[in-house]
C-alpha cells in the first residue's frame, strides 16, 4: 500500500523556511528585535498576521485549532520566519 505524499510546499518545514545570516541581516535592517516571554501570544486565533517574525533564538510554536482543541502545527527555530 502506498502512502499519499503531501503537496509541495505544504509541510511545516516548507511553509516556514530558514533564512541565511545575510537574509536575516537584511530583514533586521528594516525592523527591530524584541524579546518575547514564554506563553506570549503574538497573533490571536482567527486574526490576520500584520507582522513578519524571524526567530533569532529559541523557538516559536505555531498552533492550529481542530475540533475546538489547540495543537502544535509547526515549531520555528532560529532563522525561520512566519508572517506575510
């Protein structure tokens, strides 16, 4: 029995790619750094993200809600980004 492959670009690693050090420096030139605390929410559920986030240290957990339950969908580590 064969398994079905995900569509290209649909896995968390493809949806949240890592930036090179040079790319991170270019982004930083147009933004600013800030520390976030554990459990801090950057974008509320059902809200359109209005900011672009690049993880410099630590991790950022991306949640999705299924059947009224939150579950971790992806984890962004250093160099990875989210937002439009």
